């Protein structure tokens, strides 16, 4: 999608082949979108480049400590096996590749001293800005997240490469490296970026979002099920995850795509240019059902060799050990020594679109409304909200709101509240409050989720002592274009983003 340092790239190629590296933090399971960088790595190798793949285990630990060291060691081994299997499935010769683990060299005295040298010249502002698209973003960031971009910059020097390849979401880290490596006396590198592929739901494909991605080891029936649920509206080519997958994965690998369909609908058609396929889909010459079936067939051909390789007892054992199935502890159970810390992720919140059916003043509190809100259940919920001084009663009546539904019901001045209306709140004084707005056309009961966390079942009820909502709420913000976000990931429904009218930069409560 983008190249930084093209002149330098051309100058190197006049003298010798390019040395390039691609790195991946060994956290969530690699999914089919990994075929995007893999197909480009295949291109680099065909062009004669020397390619290093870095399994960034230390980066994985620094990125908000998503997993303990013992688990990261298993995940790094899993990544090594699965990525080799991916490359073999698309015909990439492994003898031309070099595989390196971050901890092979990042714990050396020289590298550590360079981390300290870099930290003496990098500002906190630049470190936070560089990691904005990649690491955990909070008001009070962990030092580990601020170190992350510097380590990625130093990797370019310690891997002795001319260029780094990564997703366009890495751009700020790449420009950070270009700015700061020369301050240590090291050369500025070339940076090449591939596009980010939308997931099946239309948002970014993410390893933490079960329904948006197809795992490399998913069974054929799972592939069918996920593709069936994928967003692929007739004639709509925007945020169409199925079309994007064809464009960025299947076309680059095969240079063609075959739409499979019955003779009565025109029979099979082979496309040798993606633009022609997109045009036919936009004009509804190609039906979404035929497109999904064709992707299913093509994708299973890519996944079959990977599934076969992981069918042996050794790799089955590795897979289950690296990504253990989360088990719900029973009351009285003691946590095991090796159990993972509880994940505080947005998918645990049951947030839904609600429609306000009635609004009345609380009989015993001047600042509170008592609302009846339809959230797609048999009966509307009773919700108490402190909005009297901020939102006129008539502006609430019949409007759509965003409701947190799995808080423990709580009595407020004698009336039990069965949810919380989520609102944007201004930062300064005088305080302003606006209820969040779901996209137009939403229905009561529709799920609201955070981009990248569409999968996973919400908790039946959030336990007050665990403070799950409070921990997540600390990272709720309104963006500069008035979109509700958690850690810069948008709140979404299937129809688009959740927003507010005017309180840009505000908090959400």
C-alpha cells in the first residue's frame, strides 16, 4: 500500500539483493489474513530478497503483558510451525528464509544498552504516538507500551536488514524508527507496508474477534458457518470482508479467481482481474451466495495442507497447550498455579441498542429519570438515569440509546435499575452530557460491540467486586470525529459506528 524510502530501495537494488524482515508478536492465533503478508513474502523471495521472519516474543510480553512467559514460549513454537505450514501451502521454499526469535538477541548486553541509549533521546510523547495503532492506549500508559516502538526500531539494526515490512497500521512505528535510529548512529531503513484486510464482519480482521476471522485450523464446517454469517450485502463493495479477502489474499496467490455457480445462473466464470469481479458484484451480476461458496472452496484448498500438518499428536498437543480453552471456575474452586489471569475485554459487556418507550421523573430524586427501555426482550427494562439536568424529557422519549445490560441490578432511591444508558460527557466545565447514538436504522436489542471484539459471549452478570466495567471504562473515549471508542477501537453495530452529537474528546459513562 505504501513505501517509505523508495530512492534508497532502488539504490540498494543496483548493487545487491535487498535484506528485509517481517515481524509478528506471538499473541493471538494467526488467522487467514496472515496470508496477506505471506503472499508478499513469497514475492520478495521470488525477487531474490533475503527474508528474515521475527517471532517477537518479547514484544508480545510488553504489549500489555497479554500472556505469561511460559505461555509465550509455547505460542512462539506454535507460530513457528503454523507460519512455516502457511508458506509451504503457497509454495514458498523455506530454505531461503531465516527464522529468528526476539529473545535470541534482545536480551543481550549490547541490545539492552541501546534500549537505554534510545530512552535517553526519545520523548514520552513520541513513544506514545508511535505505538498508537499497535499497543494499549490509556491515559496513564504502562512503561512497557512506551518501550515497544523503540525495540521494534532497534530490531532493524540488530537483524542487519535494509528494510522492514509490515501492515500499514505500523506506519507510526516506522516513521519513529526513521527519526531515532540515526540519533544512535544507525542507518535509516526502508519501510514497506501492506493494507489491513477487513474482517468478515467488515471491521479489521482480528485474532481476538472470533466471528471476524477464520482460524488457520478451523474445520471445513466452521469455515462454511463463518462465511455464511459474513457481511456481503448485494452490490455493496464497501467494507465487504469477503471481497477484500479475494482482493488481498486469493488474487495475489493465484492471479485469478473462479466464481462457481450453477449453469442456470450462467455457469462458472474465471476472473483474471479483481476490478472486473468487483464491477460485476457492484452491478449484481455476481450473487453474494455464489461469491461466498467460491471463497470457501478456494480457502479450503489453502488450509488443507495446514490442517493436515497439525493433525499429528505432537502439534495437536502444542496447539491446545499454547491456546488453552478458557474454563469457567466453579464457586469454591481454587485457581491453578498455571492459570492465565482473567481477561478484561469488551466482549464481556452486554451492550445493546435500546428504544426509550417512556420517561418519567423519579418520584424521590430531582436529578433522576425512570425510563422503560426496549432491548429486544419480552418486557422492557426499567432504567434509572441521572440525566434530568442534561437532557430534556422530550429528547429521550422514543429515541434509540446504547444500554449496558449486564450490570447487577441496583436500587436507586427505591427504584431498581436494570441497566445503564451510556453517554458522552464533556471534559471541561460546565459539564455537558449526550446519550450515545446508535447508527440510524438499528433495531432494539441489536448487539453493540467494540471493533476487534465481536466474538465471545458477554458475562451473564458483571460481578461488582471484579470491576470489569470500571476497568474497561477507563479507556472509553469520544474521538475527534465524535465516534465512541475503547482504546481507539470503534463501538459498532452491524450498521456502522456509535457516536455522539458534539462532545469530541469526551469520556463515556
